[in-house]
């Protein structure tokens, strides 16, 4: 299953973004903890308005949560300042790791981007 979308998102902070969608009722800090765990990374900016998990040189993951108490899904944006190919490679790797710990990951639909 190709669990990525290359549709740009307004909220992501990278030049190149691949979005993973997860349909879980999970808080942003908890989602970041899981992403850090499965990627063997660290949360940069924990407790700030813009935390992210470093996935590699010039690549990171951000979690976008629903607004105004909307139900899930949440978006995991894999951002890169390097290239879309690098973002996609890390998104594929992160998606596989999240699936291994029981998350269901799917591509973003156009109306979610």
C-alpha cells in the first residue's frame, strides 16, 4: 500500500511535503512520541507551538491535528528542504514503522490536503 500523498498542505513548514493520514483519536504530543520512538528520533521543540521529529538530514515529521474538536484523522506531514524524493523516501519508511506498531496509515485525499 502506498501510504503517501504529495499534495501540498498549508500548515506544513517544509518546501517538500508528503502527508500520511492516521485515523486515531490521539493527542499531538502522544503522536509525536510514537513517531520519535519508531523513527529512533527526538522531538525538537517539544512543548512549543511547532514541535517536530527529526527523521534525517533536512527531513522532519510534523503532526497536524483536527481543528475545533473535529474527529480524526490527523495528518503526519513529512517535510524536507532537500527534495520531494527525499520526503517520499522518509514518509514510506515512517509509514511502514507506524504500521508495525499498529497504526493504520493511508494517503491523504485531496479534500484533506
